[in-house]
C-alpha cells in the first residue's frame, strides 16, 4: 500500500498563489506517474497536471502557464504551485499516484485538500 497526504490548501483571493504538497509513503522512484486532480462543486473530477517517472509533464489547458508541477525526490513529495488563481479554480484537489508493476501495483489517492478562491 502507498499512502498519499495532501497539504497546503486554504482560502485564497483571486490572483493569489498557493503551493499544494503531496507526500508519498514510498520513494517517488517507485511511482510511474503522479497526478493532481480537482473536483469543483457539481463538476466532474478534472485532471490538472501530471508528472511521469521520466520527468515528462503535462497540464490541462485551463491551468497552463499558471500552475507548475514538480517533485522533490529526497522528500518523496510532489508539489503543485498555483499562481494567478481564479474563482474557477475553486475545488477539492486530489493527489493520485499510479504504479504499474511490482508488489505495490495499483492506483492510490489522497484524501484531498480544499482550495476556495474567493474575495
């Protein structure tokens, strides 16, 4: 089993910044991809950003140029730096990791962290 714990959420004003953290209970080198998803009230869950084991990165069009995903392998942590936040970014943000082979093969989710963006 792999545990994921998100942190860093909280109320932010439009135009502000937040950094979310996703701490994993295993080495990031064991994880094939770490994703950040979000789900706003009444909306479907949306894939926001992904970082793959080879450092390949993708973003949803809605956050390109504003959000940055990166990792600290020494801390087994993946971050989501969010700048120029908008009310539409209001959501619960979830960290997801996927391991495709080995004894920990599976899909893992954190409990989520809330990011309300409002003035």
